[in-house]
C-alpha cells in the first residue's frame, strides 16, 4: 500500500471516513474510479452545461498556477504540505469528480493555520489570480482554525483561468469563523469549487459565496459537525449576465445533536441565456435530535430570456427536532413596489435600481466585512448598468 492508502485505511479504522450514504450527497472517495466522467444525465449534473467546462472533467495534468497574494497576521501561517499530510490532518474527502481530480492533480496542498484562542482583528485576504483561460489549474487548500479562535478569511478570485479546487475548513471547538469566497473572474473563466466545513462543538461558522464573474461557475458548500452545539450560517449572492451560468450547491449534514444551519441565497439574472442554479440539500440524521435548520433561496429575474432553477431538499431521519423548513421563489420586479415608488415622483430607472438594491441589501449587510459590503453594493450597481438601467436610460 502507498503512504496515502495507509493513512486512509487508518482513518477508516478510526471511523473518520465511515459515512452513511445519503441520496442527497455522493459518498466521499479519493479513487477516481468512484467518480466517472458525468454525461449530464446524472441528477447532480443535469443543470450544468458540461461542454462548457473545457476539459476540466478529463483531468489533464497542468503545470500552471494562480498568482497568490496574502496578508498574514502574526501567529498565522500559510505553508505547503504533502497530499498524505492533508489526509492525515483530516481533509474532508472529495465527493464528486472535479474535487477528486483536484486532490489527485494538485500535487501538494496549502495549509492556513490559525492557532487556538487567537483573535485575528483584521480579515485574512487571499487573492488568487489567473493569467489565461488556456491554463488549467488544480487547487487543494486546508484551513485549520484552532479551538476558541476568532478569524475572518476572504478568498478573492480574479483573472482568466480554468480552475478546479477542493477546500477543507476544520473549525475547532468554540471557534468563531467568517469565510467569504468571491468569484469575480473575467468573462471567459471556468471555476469548479468545493468548500467542505467541519464545525466543532459549540463553534460558529459563517460561509458566504458570492459569484459575479466567469463564463461558468459551479460552487459547493458542504457542512458537517464534529460535536453538538455547532452552528453554520450559509449565505450566497450571485448576479448572472447574458450567457453566464452560475451554480451553487449546498449540503448541510446534521450528524450531531443540537446543531443549527441557516441558509440564505439570493440571485438576480439579466440578459439572454443567463442561467442560475441553486440546490439546497439538508440531511437530518437519526442521531441529530434537537437540531434547527432552515434554507431559503430567492431569485429576481430582471429581463426576458433568463432561467433560474431552485431545488430545496430535506431528508429527515428523526422527528425529535426543533425545526426544519425551506423556501424558494423566483419572480420578476414587484409591480406594486415599482408603482408605489413611481407614484411618488421617482423615475422608472431609479425605481428599478432601488428595488434591486433593496432585494440584496439585507443579505449584503449580513456579510460582516464592511469593506466587502461596500464593494458588493458598488458591484450590484455596475451589474445593473450593464443591462437593466442601460435599457431604461
């Protein structure tokens, strides 16, 4: 056996990798044979335009890399580790082909280490930039946050590239973590990403996924719990323009009692062929008594020729829960809101701008990073100027 296989066998013996399979989420495996190339007819791939992935699913090797810029406060380290070390540290294994390919082809992994009880005042910002869509880049990242630490981590993706990444967040007991992933790619970029989070006992994690740029972006956010009392807040914001495909998938695995998850994703669409997909999956296992979960997705269609798919799912194995629910809606501009604003002398252009800002504003203010919140409001304005406000000018 290889060193990696030895580590995996030990993990199975310890019970770390022994999972009960759910139809909502494929089981994790590092073996590519367990993740065949999708045809597009599979449930987890039926919304994704596979032909636009430009070879990512073929798994070709690549020496290209993203340019990386970071600001590391004292005590926080960013280091390169081996694939075996990533597994030994508790990396959450890939449960679909792009993540498995990233684990196999990245060669090594990056480990961001925040020590226990550290209180990091300023956000840690990691900027990843691609040079050309001809480049295929594999990413493998681990974030280890020690017990009772408090930290904000911001990942900013820009430039042109084909990028597939597997990321793991290991959050210690009692820690408070705010993670934001911003996909602000150039128009031709392709990005497949999976963020898997293990929430420690009585820990709190806020994870925000924001997608504006790129030709095709497909993001996963998976959450599980290392003990009771853990809480996860999953937020998302996306704005699709003409021809863009923006897809966000979530899986909250309530595998411990008295845990919480709260999901709110909001998106807007404008332009011919703009397509958004939101899939929200929640599994409440038999042992997860006393949990609370709610997931919500809202989509605002601004022009003709757009498509928004929204699919919430709940799988409940115990009736001893505090609460579980979901909501999903897709609609055009609220005519009553527009009429109310215009009846008070506000122009149609300004009225539509105010409605869109109102739609996003409450979610943006939940991000918890003032500089990012201001940037998001500016980006929403810029997106509107591309189509809706331009037509009304």
